[in-house]
C-alpha cells in the first residue's frame, strides 16, 4: 500500500493544493487534505476493478468526494439526505409574536381537525334525534267539492 501511495502522492498533493483554497474557509489545511487523500486511496483500492477503468480515474473521483466532505461542501448524496435538512420542531419559530412559539406549535394537525368535525357530526345527529316529532304531514286540502280529492278531468284523444 505504501508503494502505491508513493506513486500517487504527487497527484494527491496537486489536488490537495487546489482544494486548500476552498478548505481555508472551513479551517482545512493542505496537510489535512493529504491525510484525507491517503484514506481516499484506501477507498479507491477497494472500488477499483482491473481492466474496467484506470486506477487514477477511480482515485481522482475518490479524492474529489473526500475533499468535498472534508471542506464542508455538500455532495449530491448529502443534499438528498433528508436528515441533513431536517429541522427540530422544538426550535424557536421565527415569528414577530412575543409568545416565543416552537415550530411544533405552528404545524397543523390534521387529526385535531378530524376530532372537531367528529364532535360536530355527533352533536348534529344528537340534535336531530332529540328534535320533537311533529307527526306525519297532513294531506293537501281542496275547497272545491270532492272531499279532499283533487278535481281531475280526463280527456280522450283519438289517434
């Protein structure tokens, strides 16, 4: 492994110097990046399949990923990780109110509205059930003779 490191050390040093400018903001030095480069070498050796790619190609990819992580840059994999973007519901809410609410207090709870709707539905059913019964509706009354039966006239048509 040390012989392989000696063969790729110059390449790693060049890449580390390039990334050192980015890493300064995160407090990462060239020496830190060289240590990361050696660990990336171990990763590249495990991933390399002879005959598929040149080893230096695999190592360059491993260096880029390792340097990005060491410098605090977010990789695509890290950007897709939902846990890295998660926010605690106990965090204070950014509101102009003076009540210092937590984010969890501002998130709507669908189960809570369902409970209120259920109570309203039961209350309405109870009121309908307890409503005094007026009896069956009365039939329509007609004042033209016929004893309450409507006056119906039938006509025949010839065809």
